[in-house]
C-alpha cells in the first residue's frame, strides 16, 4: 500500500468513453443503410468501385504515413481514411471505372489530407477535394449516370459483367441515364417548360426511397436522413449545420419559386435531389473543416445552403454541394476568428460586464 | 419555488457516488501521530505559538493567523508537541512545508476556554466574523479561503443573498451529502448565523437533484425559518462553481475578475456552515472534518470524520487499504483534484476527498490529433475555445492564449474530459497559467532590479558629483587662500594698513 512516486499527471482523472475511432465508426454506421441500398440498387459495378476506392485510400494512407515517418498502425485504423474514401465513393457515379476511385482516393488522402500534416490539419474536406478534382479532370466519366438496376433483377449485371464495367472494358450505353438535376438543367436551357419537366422526371417518392438515378450513395433521402438523425441523437454531430444548410436551401428555393415559378423548382425538389442530404449530414459536418462555435456552425451551414442553391440555380454545374462545401471550408478560419463564444462575465468585445444588482433587496 | 436559470456548457460525468453515499459518517480512531501544517488555507501561513515538548489541549491554538488573509490552526486532539519542522505537504509537488507534529495522548481533553455562545444572534456581525476567524474556519469545499474574511464582506458590498453550495458536483464525493443528511440542523443553524454576519435575510441552499435524502432533511430542518429555501438544481458538472451556481439561482452573471459579492451574493459550503455552527454554539475551533474515501481501488469506501493532520496512510488503512497497489491517489474529486505523491501526507482543512482510482477508472489513452470537433467549445462553462488555447500553448504562444481568455478559465477540466482525442487540454492550460504567472514575476523582478540599479547609479553619480564638487570647492578655497597669501606678500603695506 505505498504510492511513493512523483505525481506528474494533472486532472481530470476521468474521461468520456468517446474517442476518434469511435466517432468515425459511428459515422460509418450511420452511412451503412444508404450505402447498402446504393450498392444493392446499382449492383456489382458499384460494389467493385466502392471496394476499390476504400482499399486504395487505405493503401495511400499507409504509404503516406510511412513516408512521413509516422506510426502506421494507429493512424491507419483511426477510421478517418476509410471514412473519407467511403464518402468519396458515395458521391461518385455508381458505374464509374475503377481508376476513378483510385485516383479519387489518391487525391483525397494525399493532396486533400496528408500534405497538410494528416488528421485534423486539412483545411478542405478531402472527399470533396477529390470529387471536384475528378469532376474537372474527367468530366465524362464523372457525369455518366445509370438508371438503377438492382442486384438480382433482370437488368442487373452479374459479378463478371460488373467487374468488366468497373474495369472500364465494357461500354455502359445500354443503361445510360442522367440525374434529375442534370436533366432538368439541360432541358431548361433548351427552353423546356419546368412544369412538364418536373412532372416527367421528378417523382418525390422515388427521391425519398432512392429509386432514381444518381451518385452511388446519394439517392435515398430517407436512409440518409435516418443516418443523419442517428448521428444527431448520438451527439456525433450537432443539429446546427444540417438544419442551417437544409433550412437555407428550402428557404431560397421557396422564395425563388414564388418569384419565378417558370424557372425555379420548389424546396422539396432541392432537398430530395442530388447530394443535399448527404452533404448536410455527412459532408458539411466534417469537424476538421467546419467552425467550432455554435454561431459559427449556423453561419457555415447557412453559407453552404446558400451556395448550393446559387450554384444549382445560376452556376455552370447542375450540382453544387461539393463546391459549396469547399468554398465554405475556406471561410472556416475566418468564421472561427470572428464568431467566438462570449466569455462568461464579459461582453462580446471582451470587456468585463457591469455588476448587476437587483433593484430591491429581498 | 425559485426559477433555475440556465448555465453555459457543462458535462455529465459518471457520478459513481453510490460507492460511498450510502455509508454513514464514521469517526476515525485517533492516529498515532498528527502532522498539522501551518498553511492549510489561502493566504499567509500561521505563526507557531507552541514549543517543542509542550502539552496542548484539544482545540488549543497552535499557531496564530498573520496578516489580513490568514487563519490560525488548532490542536486536533490533546497531546504533546513532538516538533515544529518540515513535513511533506498535502500537495501534488510533495514538497515539505512548516508543520507541527502532535502526539495524541488519547484523552481528547478539550481546552478549558472552549465555550459556546448562548445566542449568536445577539452578537454583532463583526463579532461573529471574528469568532469564525479565531476558530480557523476556511472554505471546506476545497478552496480553503479564510471564512472570517468572507463573512466580513458586508461593509464593502451590498449583499442580499447567502447561497449554501451543497451541489457537490464532483463525481465520487459524498461527504457534504452525508453531512447534510445527518446534521441538517447544524448546517441550517450555521447558515443562519452566517446570514446574520453578512446582514442578509435570504438563504438559498442548493443541492443537485441526485441528493433527494439530503434535500428532504434540510427542508425539514429549515421549515421553521422563513427566508431559507432549499433548492434543487440539475446534476451537471460544474454546477458547484460559485459563479455558475449563482447564475443558476439568480440569473445574474458575475463579471469577469469580480466576486459574486459584486452582485450581492456570498457562497459558502455546507460543511463550512456546520463548522460555523460548532464554533459559535460550542466554541469549538475547526479541528476535524468529514472526508469521502472512495474509488475503485479502495476496499471499503466510506465517509470519515477525522482529526486534521491525520496521515492519508491511516485513513486508507481504516478503509481496508488499497485493492490495487498501482492505484492513482487523488485529493479531491476526479475532475479538479490533485494527484498525491505519497500516503504520508496529512489531511488538511481543504481536503474533501481521498480517491484511489483503479487502472480501469483512470484509463487515459494516448492523445490523438485534434479533429476540431468543437465539443470542448460546447462544454466550456466559461465560453472559451479550449482547442485554440491548447494549440497556441503547444506552439508556445502564451500571450496569444492570454488574449483569448486563458485567465478566464476556471480549470474545471470539462474540455479534457470530453475530448475524443484525449488531448490533455486542462494540463496545457494550467501549464500556460503557471508559465504566465512565472513570467509576470520575472518581469516584475526585472523591473524592480532595473529600478534598483538605476537608483544605485543615480546614487553613485550623486556621490561622485558631491566628491567632485567638494574637491573643486577645496581647490577654490586653496586657490583663494594662496591668492590671498600672495596678495599679502605682494602688498604687505596694504595688509598692515588694514
């Protein structure tokens, strides 16, 4: 019963059971339903692409850690590289060739994260950096979408065909389709009527359940929403960024629809299509690249939402989640400086408060 | 019922109070030796009044207070003064401090002058504060600020409320809970005496909602007195922080660098109130206190009433010893407590708990990089951005950390508790506070040295100048004399004429 050693530790001597790997694991768990649905819906080519992207990310992470002389084991399995690749894969066209996944993983892990010093140091969301780089470098491969062909259904490709598609050796013209955002945008540009376009292409229920064409993991609004609510319930993310983002998109869409219904679709269309929900719950909430204060997070989310809408409505691309998030990532340091919490006992300018005495002494 | 206002941030650590909260307060058998440090309080250490070998009675003053902020210490039992020397302090450093060692004679004979007051409310407020100061009472919640000083704030501040802080928000600790359950009349009486000293009519006794038994006992004891309210506050660390509890109960925020007295509120601990009750009613100085002994490595967790100066070793032995030899020994709670380097150190007035944490309880993984999750920002009860403070401190930018509120940190450790990367934020912040304090001292020393050096050179210069002037004066006088002599030689006639 002797403890005769110098005490070098400071408190607290108890801590939460939370950890970074646990946080990453919970995010992946929240993504699992939407991912499984996407993989089922788009079949073997998508499964190959998903697997290749994740494996490539782990390989690149290991190589980068080796190069930097950091311990590989611990960092490799903190879940961050896996999650980055996972999110990237979900944002890719499901039948994109394997090398899109590999190059994407390389860009995300190496240029998006490791060159800045690894976990926690990157200013931009690595998955979105990769997605945007791929979109600009390989516009064709990154905009070829397919109509859903669920596993085990008649039009689904089998394992071998799927591999051939993933390897890029088999053309996929038979199943080509475009995303809702892309179609509407293209045809509006050609003078089509928005009302007919929407009634032809926009099926809100398909958007909710995810039986529409789109990126690998972005189609099912319902499953993404469930995953997002799970993250909020488990306190992995706060409600602030998703709510501000979705609220702003909905507000702007409603407003513009009221002003000019012939050219602007309503809130439901924007919330259910594209990467809105994936972005709101899983991408804009990336802790590393978003602000830390409550007010900062609200502003960040609102900024993302506004940019998403502006890019969709007036920008050069049909979809703007990746660009919006990256632009707001660039603002994060500024937001963190400008919107800090008020220190207890001080006003917003940092001056001590005036003592407040109750008027009446009870 | 009064409205409970929200406070910023906070955490919900696992309470683990069940380990000891069910254990009634038990008295510790007299230890073989007591080591009573002269500084068990904030402020100047007490000055010894006894000699080596002297027989002292229980409650006899061993050392008197010196200066405005200080407290005397008394003999915890009757016995012989074995020595006045250096002994390891109840502190993480393990450094030795001036300590009186007392060998109990086992008689527990009270000093003959120990006598209570018939009616404390007939005394003037000043007289109460004076008696409390004489009794050596300090804040027993851990801060150990001399209570006499804190009861004498009436003249400087417009006070309206006394808050008895029974929130006991640190995990594991249950000594206040037990005291309030078992001695509610004493606590209420002490609080009323304190309110009389402070000149306030309103007493709020705040308890976290995890202590229903204590709340019921106090409410029953307080039923006869108007002006006393027993209030339930949410269980949330750090509810026991003076400023936060005041804000929760009054809705008013204490300004930075001010006291709660600036907004009319004085906060005392229930154990302090009980000590005031004993000091006034029975005339007994503070010679014992109740302590929680708990933690996964303690064989028999308990709440123990012990004479001040008891070695931690005796206390642990009374509780069945340690079930794990490598346990982490902590004084206080696990959030803000201090690690203790040795079981030889004595128990002092401000120590409210001894914890021995098992390896599983204190598990602290290797720190990972900050992922800026912002949870530390969410939980910080002071509105700081701990992750930024931590990053700046790591980079050596202490001034930058200061500019971002480092000195407004109250050190509650919520940030380090919640950090998923296990980054030792509280340790970094404490280090920076210490470093800034050291720099301020060094700067002051430098300025003082410079001032003295300048004064010295001015003095030397003055001496030189004076010497030179004296020399010149002498030269002039000599020259004048010579001239006069020469003149006298040249014209003796003139001289003769004169």
